[in-house]
């Protein structure tokens, strides 16, 4: 049995970033960038008015009370005028006429005269005006050639706005990891529309993994449930290999019981065993193997919380590696509920996170931590992680926490140490 840090090191040593592919911008939400993005243009791409008013040439400053002749009007979308003589009526977003360098809001002017058609002819400034007032300058948001997004970033809606503004119709992203799920156990009933048969349980691990994998950016290519025989598991495993899976996750049959056939089956497949049994709770019997020229395999115990821990703390780091993302940093929080963890094991405890009036995070560990209990997991929002040498943890101790739902949005989320 090895510790968690060693197990994770063995796992990630087998993970290679997936190849890149081009993706239309309209389909890029949730995808992970394979390369840095450099801005092809400046943003804004021209000097323009920040509000409706009048564009003038301040040449440093104009005094309140100064009067100016208005020559025409400039609307958004119109080509910039060759040169305005004194003042020009201008609309928000309109290009600044050549030679003019400031904009005064219409409400800070007095209209002195109009043209026969009712358009402004002469104005008086009610406030002083300085060069660059109310002007959005070229490149003020993004300079041409600047890095706007880095490789490993998961594209969200705000990124789509930026990339569209830069005129990028497609982006280079990592291929989605192809993941197959195999659940073992003759007691598992997969059809939720049928009444539960005697001595059967609904398969909750499969639906959980499918949902969690999709949310983490993977493409689930299959989810099978097989009985407690080596042959059916071997057939299912072969189908995942034939389908080109990058990662296979199995649940159950991985410990030392008479029906725990997964380790022997993987040996017969010629898999390289990376580790079997990790000093963690829950999920100690977890196994990791690699098939020659085939997928990485994570075999999780079948107990629900062992599956949840296996996903969050083994599968997610593997997915981040496949997607070219860095390690996920924990958040630090004050422990509100004292704990007495067993020495030598890393404990993953379901908890809830709150923030006090001073902005400090507080973690409350739930009382019911038995690994078969699913309801507390559905009520939790955080995992509290206690290392192997934690000893007795009194209330007030600072601990590491990870959200129940992994943050896949950034290559390396900022660490909070307060």
C-alpha cells in the first residue's frame, strides 16, 4: 500500500496531453485551449466616443463657457470624417473625427443655435473639457499581439465574448478525453423504470460517473454494467479498448474477496500495474493500471463514496493532465468541527463551506461519514482533506478543502491563504 501523493505521481506519470484540434467558436464553450491565444487586432480597434455628446479638439483643455460651432454629426458605424473644424455632434460608439480629441456629454452643454433642420449649430460648454475625456482609445482594452487567454484555460461564456470581439471564428482546443465506465455487480439494477427486484440495488455509480465526467469535459463513450464474472468484465474491457478509450473507470470487484476479479483480469490483459491499495479513506482498494498501447484504467471500489473520492481525487487530476491543465490548488479554511483521523491514512471528509463576515472560509464536516451514505454527499459542497499525519484536529485548525464539483475553468486556480 502506498500513500496518496505517491499514487498520484504514478498515475500522472502515465498521462500525456491529448492532441489539439480546431473547434468553431460557437461550439467552444467548455473546451480547453491547447495553445495561447494572441490578439489579432487592437480592442477597441479605433478611437471612439464613450457617450452621446460633442467631439471637440481640447488641445489640453477647454474652459467652461467656451462656445463652439457644430459641423455635422457622427453616428456609430459611419466612417470617420476627414477632419472636423471645431465641434461635431457624436453618438456613443462612433469613431472620433480626425483632429478631435475629447467628447463632452450632451447634458453638460447648452444649445445656443440650431440649423434649419433642427440639428445643433452652436453650443456652450458647461464644464471644462480635457484631452481624452470620454474617449475610448485604440487598444485600451487589448493591445494587438497581446496574449488574451493561455493554454489550459477552459472556455466559458465570458471568453466567448472576448474571442468574438477579436474576430476569431475558431480556436485550437484539446480533444475531449474519451472515457468508458464499467460497473460490476450482479446486484445492480440499471433500469430505473422497473420496480426494484428483491436483493437488488439501483446502480447509482454509473449515472454519477457519466454526469461527473461530462461536467469535467470528458466524452463518455460507454457505460456498461456487468455481473460478477471475470469473462463478462473481460469482454466489456475489450470493448472499451476497441472503442479507443483514453481512460476506463470500473467500479467494484477490486478488493480481496472471492468475487473481486478485476486485478486478475487486468493481469491477463497484460496491463502494467501502477498501484493497488492506497492509504486513503474511503477508497483504499483503488487500483490503477495501464494497458500496453491502450487506455489508462482506474478501478474503484463499488461503495458510493469510494467512487466519489476516486473520481474527485484520481480521475479529475488525470483528466486535467489529458487536457493540458495544471494541478488544482486547494482552498484553505478553518475547521469548525474537531476530527480524530486515523493515523497513516489521508481522509476525505464531506463538508459544507461558509464564509464569515471577515471573509474567512469555515468548513463544517458532516457527522455521517460512512461510505455507503449518499444523502450527505448530495448535501455537501466541499471535501475536507486531512493528511496522513494530521493527528487530532481541533476546531480552529486550518485545513485544505476542494469543492465537490471540480473547478476545471482555470489551469491553476488561485490559492487563498489567509
